[in-house]
C-alpha cells in the first residue's frame, strides 16, 4: 500500500491527460509526470543512497517540482517531511534535526548552515539535481509499503505552542483520500486543483484526491496567494478547487466585490487551519456567489457544531 501507486495507475490509464501546470502553461501530462517521478526517485536512491524509511525534507515555495519530489520520495519508499517555506531557517532547522532527515530540497540552496544539519544530511537546490538523463534504470513501480508505514511527517504546533510531528501513514492518507469524494465533494476528471496556500500543509494533502482521478494540478505563476491571479486562473480553467485559510478566503471575497468578480470558474473552496464563525459564513451565503461553493462546508460545520458544543 504505497500512496504513489495512485500516480502510477493514473499514468498507465491516462498518459495523455494534462497533469501539471505553471499558471496556464502545461508542464507535463500524466505519462510525463510519472516518468519525472521515476527518474527523481532513482536520483534519490542512486545519488544519495535514500532507502525506505529515510526522511526527506521539502523546504520550498509551491512549484510543480514539489509534487514531483513528493511522489519521488514515496516512490522510493521514503518519508516526506514538508516544512512551511515561510519559517525561519532556525525553526526549520530544528524540524530537520528532529526528523533526522537525510536530504533537504530548498529554493536556491545554502539555506542551512552545514554544521547545524544532522550527520550525513545534505541540502540540495531543487533546480540543480544532476543530469537525470544519465539514469538508465529508474524503478518501474513504487516501493511496497504497509498501511502503517509513515508517509508524511506533518509538523504543527500543539496546544502549548511547541512544535510536534504528526505521523501520517500510507493507510491514513489512503483513508482520507478515499473518504473525500463521497463525504465532502465529488471530483471529476476535468477538475483543477490550484495550490494557493502552502503545499507543505493542507493544500498539499488535497493533491491525492486529484491524482486518484487524474485531474489537473495548477501552481500559480507567482507561486503564492494572489486573489486577482486566482480569479484569472478560475476564469481560464473553470471548475477549480482550492484550499485557503479563513483570512485568505475573507480577502478573496472582498477583492471579488471590489473587482466585480462573480466567482465564475470556482467550483469548491475548502477552508481550514483556523476558526471561521457562522456569521461570516452566513454573510457570504447571503451576499455573494461564493454561497454555492460553501454550502457543503457550511452544512458539515453546522452538523459538527450541533454534535460538539465546543466547536468555535
């Protein structure tokens, strides 16, 4: 049970289907996506000795290479440790040490002082990974994993403010992804997921539900959150889904009002990471076209609040 098997199956069944985009520019179809992942997995194994269970850190802004490396890590049987790229290198360095990472991918390289890294750990620039064409025999299929084998180390603050690692296994991620479509939002193959929030956290987790359906993945050209850029992508692609924090969502609503944008092209907005209050949701439902996008989430929230009086 390796979560990367879903990508392998998507590549076999739908090799010509568009997969990765930078803005509206196609980067790779599913056949090319799988080929890139296989070669990157071979790079991890052959050039850096990565073995199943090793921890590999991704400390980068959103980019198509993020997905390629994430799946390459799983393809090799290793464990991904995505870190929010907005953290200070000292904070990120603590996570690297705590995870006992073997390898770190960063934007530009030379983010961490070598003497502060775990013994045998190396930092690599995501754009300088060696000549992949020199690799002659990349692994054909993902390394076999068990349901309880770790896949993702998710570092997050606990109730006292200290950072802790939450272990997400291949079984956890499989159950989460399989439950999303029937329980939250049906996904069609022509849908588009746009990564506006950091892929190191919730936004990145939703890639799995889209890979299962061989849907499209879009990283904004800015590699960041910009409301007008998202509106343009929604209008260009149509049928987009995105994850945002409540503050981002509120900003999108205000910008849409200012620009006269009616929400066309946005299918679903998923929010999380912080509380959002019923009054804000009801105001949105009453005042603008995002109401249709939020009806499922509001229904689920109201159900949760009815069952749990402590829900904010």
